[in-house]
C-alpha cells in the first residue's frame, strides 16, 4: 500500500512539472511568432498606399440677417396740409417709408381747413390729417406712427420693447420740447409785434436746457434713439427739435443733439418741398 501511495505522489509531481514547462514555453512562443510576423507587417505597410485625409470643408457662412423689407400697401393714402406746417413731418415720413401718397395742400388762408368736407376728416380744423381707405386720422405723430407700422421695415419698431421706446420719445418730444420751442416761435416770429411777449420767449428759452440736456446725455451713449438705427422715433423727435434751427437757437451746448439732428435732417427723405 505504501508503495502505491508513493507512486501516485510521484506521478502528480511529474504532471505539475510538465504543466509548468508548457506555461513557460507559451510567452516565448508568442514572442517568437511576433518577431517572425513583424517583417511581413512592415512589407505590407510599405506596399499599402497612404490614405489621403480628406480636407475639411469650411463651415458655410450664414447669410447676413435681412432687414424687414416692408409690406405692400393697398389703398390710396392722402395727406392734408401745406408743407409749411406740422404736415411737413408727415410728408417726411411718407418719403422715408417710400409710400405712394397724394398731397392735398389746403389753402389755409382761404379757409379750406374749415370746409365741411375737411371737417369730416379733422373736426379740429387743423392740419395735418390723413385718409387711407376708410380710416381718417388727425395729429401728426399718430399719423406717422400708423404709417410706420403700416409699412413695416427698419423705420418701424420691431417688437413691443422698441414700440414702447418709440412712443416714449415721441410723446416726450410733444410734451417736453415742442411747447417751449413754439412759445419762443410765437413770441419772436409768428405773432404780430403788438402781440409778442419777449418775457415769455425768454422764460421758455431758460427752460429748454432741461429736456435738451436729457436728450444730449442719451445721444452721447448711442447714435440713434431706438434699436441702433434711424427709426420713426428719430424722425418724430427731430421734426420737433429742428424747429430750433428755424428760430436760430444755438445748440452747441448740446453737441450730441446737434450732431444727431444734422444727421436726421440730412437724409434724402427730409427734403420736403
């Protein structure tokens, strides 16, 4: 029995030694195989043509954003009022917007603005007024805002924020600047010598630096009032401030206002005759 156990133990030891020898030979065999295969791989690499890397196409440039082109207008637009009146700002607006229109220059001296047919359009017996289809409008600024929205395009407000700013500057000009300039104009130019009151003109002139200072500060920070471009807001306010030139008021104290006004009235659309 003892002899059998010794024989089995010897057989197990021999088997383990054989396994170890085989395991030791495998890495060697792998390395040798790799050395034999290397020249063949190099030869294949030499024979294989180099792959061309396709040049990347430059990313297509996005076309520049187009300005709103504006709408095609249906129906005749009639503007009532002589050029030498507040109707001038509306004639400026239709020319800037490129709107076909009919100019009806009422003979105010002959009382054309008090005739029943005109009073049906503007019961205030004043100018300007506008008729477009079945719509009649008075008040020059209301007319200009309507025409800008009717046509669309870069002069019109783009979205509610720009519309709010446009209304702000239009109403501000009517409330803060125009009454002062008109007071100066009436008492130095339009009224008869007997009716003029120089003290009223001087008082208005003393108040003028307040609103012009506000405007000058704003225009010192940006070239135009709304949206970084000339819009109906600039046109409306410039049509008021330009009255200072007629009155020969010195605007040099407000250089940004003076520069902005010159740029506005230099536009081809502002040449109303």
